């Protein structure tokens, strides 16, 4: 997460995600309060680039779905990171295996050496 207000990646555009020029899913978080319990809860929401809005996460009391503006989402949530696609995750795993091989480890086996 960045050091900007609420973790949003652009200090001059609070409420706008990384890669705002394309649609995508992103992790955001907010505080959830219950009696005797307070925890930061992650949410996965979709950014719609063409309209520059977030897809509504919940249906309102009238049963309609409204998009959330960057200002509204930033007032209630902190930004965490973009959600990775399966191909991005596979690439990260392959890169880690390659780095492990480069560092002299196979990366495919469980390392059971004692410290």
C-alpha cells in the first residue's frame, strides 16, 4: 500500500485505483464494527474505466444498484491493491521458481533443511 491518504495510489486523485484507464477488480478495505469487535474487512470491487466509477457492492434500501464515485469510495474505504488474474498469479509463481533456481534452490521441492 502506498503512503498516500487511505493507501490510494494517486495523491491528487484519491478514490481512483491503479490502472484507472482499464476495467478491473481491486481490493479495498473498511472498518467493520460489531459489539466488542472491530476489524478491517477487505472487499473486492470493480472499477469501470469508461464511466470512472466503482461498481456498487451492495443493493440500497430501495433495491436499486448505484455506482460509487471515487469521492464516495475514498470516504469509506482504503485502497489495498488490484486483484490479480489467474495468469498474473501463474507468472508470479513462475518468476519465483526461476529466481529460486537462479539462487541455487530448485523452487519445486519443500526445503526441509534445518536452520
